[in-house]
C-alpha cells in the first residue's frame, strides 16, 4: 500500500465585486487589510473570498485534495499544517485516515487546542486523505462511508444579498422560477422588523415554499423567542443560530419554548460540540460545516444526530468547492439529511475553480459517482495557489 509522501497547504484568494452577505453598510468600512465588521452580528468578514487548499501526495503518485476556511488570517492555519501536522501524516497509510485524525487531535487536546484554527487545519488534511482513499479504491467517498443513500439532495438558496426588501423578494422569485423551493435570509441584511421580511417573502413566494431565518447568534434568548414567535404565523421553516454559541442554556430555553425547529452547528468542530447541545435538548436541526469538521467528524456528528432522530441540514461554506464536494459525499451516506445549503453567491462565481463534479439544478444537488471527492482544482486554480 502506498504511503503519504508529501503534505502541503496553500492559500487561495478570490476577488469579489460585492462582499459576502451584500454591500457593507455605513460604519462597516473595510480596514487596510480588507477586513470589516458587520454591525448586525459583530462578526469580522473580508472583502474577498479566501480559502486554504491542502494537497497530499502518496509515493505512488495519487493526489488527494482538502480544503478549510482561510477567510481570516490564513497564515495561522497554513502554519499548523506545513510546520507541524504534515510531519505526522507523511509516511502514513492513507487508509488509516481516522487513526491519523485521532492521533493529531489528541496531540493538542489537553492544551485546549481541540477546536478553532487547529481543527480547521486537521479537517483539511482529513478530507484530502479520504479523497486519496476513494481514488485508490476507485469509488466515491460515500461508498467508503457505508454506502450512497441518495444520488440527489435538496438544495436551499442561502442568502438574499440585496439592499432593499423589494429587491430581496425579486431575487427570491428569480430563484423560485429556476425551480428552487427553499430559502434562507440573514438578519444582518434583513429588515429591522423580521416579521415584515417574512410576510413579504411568504406573500410573494406562496405557501408551499420553505423560508428559514439565520439569526446570526445576535439575540438574547428572550429576544429570539419574541422574534421567532412573530415570524411563526408565516410558516417559518427553521430559526438558525438564535443566540451566542456559548449560551447552551439559552438555546435550550428557546428550543423548548418556540414551535419552530431550532438549527445550529456551523461553528462546531467535533461531535462533542454536538453532543453538548443534543444532551441539553437545545437543537432540532444539526448543521455540520465540512470546512470546520472534516469528513471523519462530519460523519460522527451526523450519526449522533441520527441516533436522536434529529434532522441534518449541512452548512455550506465559503471556498473553492472542494469541501462542498466533501460535504455532499458525506451527506449522501446519511439517513436524516433533509436539505443542504446552497451558497449561490459563492459557488456560482467560484465553480470555475474546480473540475466538473458538482451540479445544482431545479433545487437539487446531484452527487458525483467519480472516485474520491469527484472534483479537483483546475489547472488555473493550481497556478494561483500560494504557500
């Protein structure tokens, strides 16, 4: 069996004509490094898309690709891979992927580096190793994860990044006309009165369409309960991230009080994060983000959710599409997948960065049956990578 020869991490920057979530508002001007803070959720964003791509090569020449977040201070994550983790992956059997994951995770867990950028770096390595395993086996990764349950997954349109409610409604209608029937809007870019946003969208889109609200962690539990209750007459599909991620007690209070399903999980790194919310009866819909968790933990989180009969609607990330492909492969192997996020303002503009293998049409993702992830960076993308 061919062992790992080399592990490398690269940064990829992709210009944007409009920041993620839409134009910056007054007081949200970018600093000299291109970072700005959204007043609606106090979170830092960049004026560009930026991602980290990992390339792992075996001695026999098989190449696997992984990806993780690189939006903010990508050099930190790259250093963890290039200066540290790579040495503990080289000369290993790629089919020991979960063993490699656990060993590197354990190396720093007692120093409290089990999340954040540390786990992001590990997630990218994990994805690349699974890609190698699939390519060597000649099978899509879903087959290595227990089997492919579905060849298509419903996709929901995430984000309506227009400056006015009228334009957001028109954007949603344009996607409905393309065959999409599930949507999510974000509170930082929505009307101050959220039930006004819901009413306008529901009136325009009709009763059969699903509409969710991403609350971006910026409410107290009491505020979230009140705002969710105001939106519920308009058939709110789910309320995402209503309180700060640390506030498990508040999240549990919301989940027990409102009628609408509560969805959380994009910021998690491991099944331990998921289990803490599951044990507290604080979540109805689990949203793992492949760019943060990697393939091994994605499946552990998914199986934990299934064991408690919870729905799974994965978060889709800001990147080239490599870990979106990974997320779709893993999702196709899980039973309780209900839908998958479709970041149209990112994927549609960046899809030229990867080879064909991800298709989303008429409200559905098609799952690739090619070996491994089913996609790779194009030669153009490879030419842009920077160590």
